């Protein structure tokens, strides 16, 4: 899947496939696994997207067609590759690593950062790090991110499995609750495969890794307490988002906090039709980013 993002056209993918066939033992990606190029436009402005609790960044792909002329990179959790360990266990350490990766693509600011759900905390911490380095951050965009400490989530493992299945196992909770450990995970994977919601190649070890990733991200989000941010934050508030979320975010902002109300529930913000509204706002911020960059070159 990662290679499809790196080489989205047949012309780009064909030589890559030939290279892999010729050298099957040398299939390492040219980029770290946590830096995922979702869309690359030569010489364009760049938007960096930070992963939510689940760790993946594929949900950002719905923005690609809405942002013509914009390069989009995702910052994905460690641990998806079979041989990759999870080294970073706090928002601070994750963000520091992601800053290293994004600066390998864009050397200097201004930067535009967006985080989905808990990924907003990662984007905020990355902004703290970048501004501390003397770099310009145009804006930090928070996609319905819960303010730190407002709504800590301590789910059971059964709830996490259902969460990763995105609601597809809600009707099977009674049967799943009778099982424990690997037996529960195997049963859940079998159900998802039978329903065509998981590939046959998805193994028990893959499931264990996904659970480890989400547990690590969840713990990091629950203990994160940021310093007030002096720059510009924009909170996209979904329908039903609690009012106290905005009030709590104000405690972590010593700069500008803008709030954009978006039609759609929390889980729908990067799906149609909500994503169109998100895309419209981002295009405006990308335009402002170009203006800032132009002034910096004068």
C-alpha cells in the first residue's frame, strides 16, 4: 500500500515492480515508513497530516482531489512494518521524530500542519518544536481534536478491537466478550475476512501490531499536557463536539485560536460531504501559506 502512494501511476510503478522482482531481498522503501507521500506535486506547497489514534494516514487521501497543486505527506505511526518496533511512547517524542521526517522533505518554513482527532496533539507539539527552532508555522489545523486532559479514554481491549474494525463488529460483541487474548482477535479477524472487510493476507501478528500501535498512541494522548501555543491554531469542530472543548483549548493557546464549525460527525470529517468543507478551508490556508512564503523570500 505504501508503494502505491509513492508511485501512484502505472509508469511510476512498473519500474519499481521490475526492481523488486530482480532484487526480492532489497525491498526497503526509499523513505522511512512513518513518512508517507500521499500526493506529490513538484515545486508545490506542502501539507503535513498527522495520524489519529489508529496510527494510519490513509484517511487523508480524500483530500487529494480537493487540493490540486498541493503535495500531501502523512506522518504515520511506527510499528506497521513487521520488523519495525515502536520506539516513541509520548506525544513529545513522536512529534520530535516526525519533525525530523518532515524537515527531510521541507527544509524550512512556513509549515502547514493538520492533525486528525488525536493527531492534532501531535501537530501542535510539532509546531512547538518547529517554532522553538526558529521556524515559521503558518497554522496548526485540528480536526475535531479533543483538548488535552478533557476526555481521557481508557477502553477495554474488546472496545479497541471494535474501534479498529470501525463499527463492523458492533453486532458481535456478545460472542467476542466470551473470548480473550489471541482467541478473541482471531475470531474478530475471521469475521472481518468473511465479510470482505480485511484481506486474507492479514495475519494474527498484523492484528497484534495494530493493537499495540493504538494502545501506545492512546496512552500518549491521555498523558499529554502541552505548553500554551503562541501561534495560530484552527479547530474544526464537528457536530456534537462539546462546547467545553473550545474553552479548554483556549487554555492551551496564548496566540490565535479560530473555530470552524463543520457539518458532520467526528468520524465523518474526512468523508463526503464533510471533507469538501474541510478542503475549502484548507485551500484558503494554503493561499495564505503562499503569501507568507513569498514575503519571507523578499
